[in-house]
C-alpha cells in the first residue's frame, strides 16, 4: 500500500438514491426544505424504472469508488403500497451483492401512519424486504404522537429497525426526537432506532435539548447528522445569508455516549445541488460545521483536531 492507510469498508448511513442527480430537471423555486420537497415531487413524473435504476447505479458506483460497502437509502413512499423505486432497489440489492450492501428505508409522511391498517401493510412490505428499515418524516407541520406511536409499535411487532427523519427544522417547538425517545423506551426498542437530522435541538433552550439527549441516550437511540443538506436548507431565506447551521448537538450527544454518524444525504438534487456519495467528504464537512477546535471522545481523551488523511482510491 506504499504507506497509505488501510481501513475497513465504509458505511453510508443516509442517502436518497431516488432523488440523486435530478437538480438539472427540477431545481427548487425557493429556499428551504419545503420548497425542495415541492420540487422533488414535481420531478417524480420522470421516475420510470429505467430512470431510477440508472441514477441509482451511478450513485452506487460512486459510493463503491469512495470505499463504501454498505449504503442505506431512504425511499419516498406516500401510499400503503410500495412505490416503484422500492422494487427497483430490491433488484439492485441482489445485483450489487458482494460489492455494496443496500438497505432501504421508507420515508413516509407521518399522517400515513394514522391508519393502523396502513401502518401494518407498510411494515409488512418493509419486513419482507431484505435490508428493510421502517421510517417516516416527523415534522411540526404534520406531527401526530398517535401516528408516531403506531409507527414504532409496528416496528416492535415486525422486529424492524427504525430510521426517522426527525425534527429536520429550526422550530424550537419540535418534539419528534423527544417523543421518539419516550415511546421507544416504553416499547423496548433499545438499539433499534436512529433519528436522522435532529436539527431543532440546536435552537432549543439548552435545558430542554439536553434533557432530550438524556432520554435519547437512555432509549439507546442513534443520531445521524447530515451536514451538507442541513447547511444548505436550514435557515435559508431569499436575499440573506443563513445565520444558523442546523447541525444537531454532536458534542453533547457524544458526551452521553450516544452513537453519532455523518452521512452524505442528498446529492445533486433539489435538497442539495452539489455533493457526492462519499462518507469521508461528509465527515470533512462535519469537522468544519460542528468542530469546537478540539476533538474529544466519550472516554474523556482530548486533543487538537487531527489533520486530514490522504486517501488512495482502489
């Protein structure tokens, strides 16, 4: 290896293959998350089997070149029956076996889980899919504790792992992460739940945010931070520079031994017009967005932030 570091295969904990490489077709017509969602919905008219497969193959090839051996993709899912993309990615999982292991998570609006029968149908489809993970979009604009409870109960009933888009916003009233921690603890889902984004923790009263993190730690929940998309969308307004970063409380989570991962999230779509599928690039951005000038670990060691390691791609 001529002195190059040899690392285990990398994990891409959060991607959106169904949206990747579409910004040229459907750019957002305004700033922020909701405008990006609207643009993405508009692009779905192009999502043929061929289109979905071609863009996903490109993303998987880029990921493999970056050293990724496992990739978790979220799949837009708006009805009790699975979308076309879900079937495409089941086929790709088989095609890419031995190169990149593919996990699929449904990202569904929380109101879809208000109907217990719909919840069970979705959970059964996910459970029947190798590498399937149950997910949902938890946001103040459509929050329902009963629907969230239905989702987590379905995960418990079908022995599923959970990965939620939770509190991807800067509204200090957001309670998705806190509610998930409380319900997951009640249902005994320790170690089976991840909350992605959790941006709202960064703007909440410190005592409230830290109390939520204590509950997250007790419930065995992991946090997945997505710095590229959060930096692009959070606090985005026309004609002004964003004041807030939208990054979750990484250091405070690590201090509580909460597992934290960084992911690439959206790549060249309405949610992020740039980027690439490379977990190390996501980590590099996280160093800049979330560093305090020193590195530390849960064991109490500390020191200066380490210099970047040059990589040779194989």
